[in-house]
C-alpha cells in the first residue's frame, strides 16, 4: 500500500540549489488515511489539496506501482507535486485543529468517552452513547479515529457523521463506505455487501448523530452491521435520541436490545476546570461563570459554547492589553447572547 511509494527510495531531501524539505510519502499518505478515517470526505481532501479524487484513491491503492520522485530531466514528477500539495493541505488542516483545541484537552468526560471507544476497539461490542449537547462527544470520537485510523493494512477506527439527509440504508452504507474506503465492485454486489465484507476483527465504526437514523427508521442497519461483521460500533447521539427511542418501535427496539447504553447528562465541573487550567485562566468569579456555562443543559451550554466564550474573551483581552478576567469573560458571554 503506502510503502509502495517508497520502494524506489526516499524522495530527495531537497532539489539542487533549493531548501525544499524532504517529502516522506509513507508519512503523508498515513496522515491522509488518518483524516479520512476521522470523517473527512475524499472529495474535501481533493478540494483542499487540489489533487484529483481518482489520484488520491490511486495513491492509497494497495497494488499501486512504484514511481520515482524525479523524472529523467531531474524535475519533480506530477506525483511528487501532488504529494507536496497534499502535505501542505494536511499541515493547514492540523494547524486549524490545534487552534480549535477542544480535543487536545484531557477532561474527565473526554477520558470516559475515549475509554468506551478503546474498549470497543479491543473487544467486539455495540455501545449506544447518549450525551448532552456540547460535552465533547464528536470531537473526542473524531480525535480517536485520527489517533487509531482504520487503514488498508491495519484494523482501526473510522468516524462516520450522519445528517438529516440520510434517509435510508443506501445513505447509511454510502457514508460508511466513504469513511472506511470499502467501495468494492458495487456493479456486481450491493454497496452494503461491500462494506460488510470489508470490515475486519479489530475495526471500529464511530457513528455520530445517530438520532437522524432513528428519525429515518433505519437505525437497524447498524444492528445488521454488528450482527454480520466482526467489527464493533460506538453509536453516539444527542438527547433527542432518548426521546425517540422511548416510544416502542420494531425498527429501533432491535437495535436498543443489542446495545449497551451509556448516558452522559452534562459536562462536569472537572471538565470546566481542566479547560480553564489548560488555557491559563484563573479567579473564583471567572471559574463560577465558566462552570455555569460549561455545565448548563441545552444548546446554550456545554464545553463547545464555553470554548466560544473563552476564544472571544481572549480576543477582547488582547485588544485592551489585559489578561482575561471575570469582567471580560462576562462581556464575552454577553456578546454571544448567553444568559
């Protein structure tokens, strides 16, 4: 697979008379597989890097022929130019994610969600994770898939995000195939068969926004995948899911009977304190205001909203040349129309 790119030898450290850094194709394509497993669509990778979707698929193909880094005139091949463009886009994507640092801070709730995913990666299981808005479900699951990616060579995790546009089994399998890159030959077999046959022992599907599948009446597709493949699933949803599944229905009853359900009602004070510590914020008044927002139920509370307030407060503080204090924090919350 990826190592095919390196068979002819490593790409040169730099061209004659230049200071261009060495390109490592194994590293670059490994990073690409990690972001694809974390829910980034191949189309988005193509748009961001400027490299054609078919070329990206070809780069990741297991039986791809080895190609040298330079042509007979000593210039970069098109493949090397594509690798360089891909590397630039990956660096920009990673820098943006570091700036949105929710998934970089170790909070108690994040540790709990990570533990659920790690257990499912080790042992076949089906877990229904129902959590409040903004507690870090999505960012933690996405991070876990990036850190433990499903690749052609090794089992791992793939992050799949469902939306209100996913109305039936075909949409579910399409989303999973994009995250796992299990397309197969759908001219001869259904896409569902290609996806199920491609999943292995040690693979884990991290399925987010499952409440949309309950609303569409196709949550049992995930139960079928669990029953018919060696893979594990962690199925995350917001509180709407609990209300939907409280009503008896054959479609989601079969799924709920198979799944171990874990509920996280809201973020904890420990989560908020970990974030304040990581961002260098202190003071009892500021802490109290942050806990009020971070542990609040609903869409105007939780860690996601808290991060927005902190980011706004840091911008305000930078403008006046001061540290973030309780007053600046309160003004920033007011800017975002928070109570």
